């Protein structure tokens, strides 16, 4: 059972990523992941999910 009041194990805040050719991959992404939560990164083929 997840404790809604527990602090996140992983926390990112306002992350940006731009490829060397100027393509913006991420803009001001924030994410909190708590113990026991599952996440999925989804997008089109070649969209940069692995990056």
C-alpha cells in the first residue's frame, strides 16, 4: 500500500533538454515518484524516449 504522505524517492524539477540541432526534447518537466509507483515513458518511435 502506498503512503500518500511519504516523500518521493525520485524528484526532478523544471528539467529542460535540447538536442545539439536545437530540437527541444523536454521543457520544464517536473516529476515525483514515490515508493511502489510505476511510471511509463511513452512516445512515437524516434521521439527520444531513451535520451
